[in-house]
C-alpha cells in the first residue's frame, strides 16, 4: 500500500485535534482532583441514638470516629478537622445540666461553630424548665423527652435541631474557612509514675492476634513482655471444678467442642484452643503462678472469694474482682484482697469512701467509658488510695492501650490491657 505524505493543512487539523483532546483530558483529571478534594471522609457525621435504639451515639470528623456517653455531648469545632468535645450526664446530674447550659451560653455568645448530640437518655427537669435555653433558641432541646435522640448544629449560621424517638443521623459539610482557637474543654494533665502494676493482662493477654484465650501460652508470652498482673476469667465445669475461660460459648468456638455445655472437667482439659494453646484448670493455674512468684492473679466472673482463695496457691498474690457487697464483706473478713466492680461501686448507698475503707477495699474495676462523667469520684478514690483499673480498652475505635496511657492514666491507676504497649518503666509520665 502506498502512503501519501500529510499536507500542511492535514497536519494543522491533526494538531488541533490532539490539542483539543489534551485539553479535555486535562479538564477531566482536574475535575477528578476537585471531586477528590471533597471526599466524604472530610465531611462530618452526627449520629444520635435514643435509649431504645440500643446503639452507641457518636460523631465522625475527617474520618475519625468518637463515641459518646449518656447525656448531652457538646462538640466544638476549631476547624473542619479539629475539634474538642465533652459529655454532660444531664439525665442524672443537676450539676452537669448547669455546666452544660453555661458552656452552651458561652459558645452561642462567641458565635462558635458547634454541635450537640443526645445519647441514651438526656432529658432532665432542669433542661425542660430552662428559660435560658428557650431564650438562646433551642425549643426542641427544651422539649426533648426521655430516651429520645436529638442532634443540633449551627453550620449554616443558625440553630438546626432534629428530634426522633430512635435516631437522628446527619451528614454535613464542614463550614468554609473555619478557624477558631478558643478552647472550652481544656485537657487536664495527670502525673503518674509508670510501673508494671498499672497494667493487667486482660484474660492472660493477647497471643498471635487472639484475645481472651486465658491460656498458658498467653501467660508465658505476656510475662516475658513485662506484665506481672494477670486477669483470668474463672468459671466452673459441669462437675464444679474451677477453670479459666471467658465463657462456655467462646470456649466451645475456640476449641471446636461439639458437646453439651458446660463440659466436665475431664472434657475441658482434653481440648486445646485453636489446637495450639493449653487451657488452664486449677492445677495448671497454681502450677504457673508457683513458677512465677512475682506474678499476681486478678480474677473475673467468680464471686465466691472464700472458695476460690482456698484453692489458689498464694492468697497474698490474689486480687478478686467481686460483684456484690456480700462477697466484698466476706473477702474483707478473710483477708482476701477485693476489687469492687463497677455496678456495686456505683450502687453503694451513703458514703462510698467510708464503705471501702471499712472493708479494706484498695482496688476498683470500672469501664473507661464512664470515667469522663465521673471524674470527681475517680479523684476521690485516687485521694483515698483506691487503685482504679479501667476495662473496655480496645472496645471503641482509637481507644487502645496507648490512648488510655496518654490520656487517662493518672486519673485512674491502671488498665486491663490486651497488649504490652508501654515501653520502659523508668521515667515519670504526664498524661494529657
């Protein structure tokens, strides 16, 4: 085939076509860049759930999720990606209601950009009768009913409120050019001396990415890493023998056991977790702690201090989390170190501190989810010398061992940790 050479006219036409194609190609990618700049991860989500929804409320800023507790949470935005927040237990505390209204007034007067979320139950007579809230322009907040969901924001320069019996979910673009250096919820700094007694290996600690095994191999591994306090979940077999397992359903999944639950002691010791990790009965527990004389056992689940303490190798290296005043008082009479659990602690009538002192209780276990709204109690316990350990580490996004170490130790004494994440223990620490 003979090819004729391009004429100048054809060359110009082809050149213009290529130029046009390049411009269109460039515009397409420029448009894609613009769209990428407004990625949904940069938006803000507000999710409020009432009590009956049985879900955790929270918000998302720049892809980062925060969960909130019972009551009303104020979220102040310093920018589209920076924020501070505080939860006020308006359901249960008159003092929290007054503080919430005072901060809300400051935010409104300063024309700050902020949002409000209700979680679980937030209504209170002080809120519903507040003439100040009415004057500030929050009619739906004033009229919120018990257990309702509620969300508010002022992103467009005016108050927007929404109420629902179950949930309110809002997806919002952050305000343009937002810059506010004011801080309404300054973080308190707590000093503390690091020490391996601040960290309890949760259910013997994590091993090869698996949590809650309560296994010998987990004890061995986490002892080598630095733990000296070890929690074991103590439950009974069908024939009444103490063994270490979180619960029977989890144990059966771990071991692929197909028989009836609970198993007998004989069946329990036959099975390994994932075919690799040895379960622990009372003989195995005592053998391990006898071989590690500087290790301390912290029990969970079991609420019979006398029966278990008499079966354990060394009562002086035993701390038992207990779940009723009767069990705590029994432990006190027998010289068994009791750790009061959250539910009986918060349910105590009268002077809590007097009760704990009278029964020689030096330890408490509470969810880290409640400490923000109970800072006064945490400080009182600390001042009395009661060592508070928090659980629910790693239950919420971003709230891992490092977060608790950096932000909450010092207010509370220690934590139930899945992993050793604390480095050397020879320097004082100030948490944020």
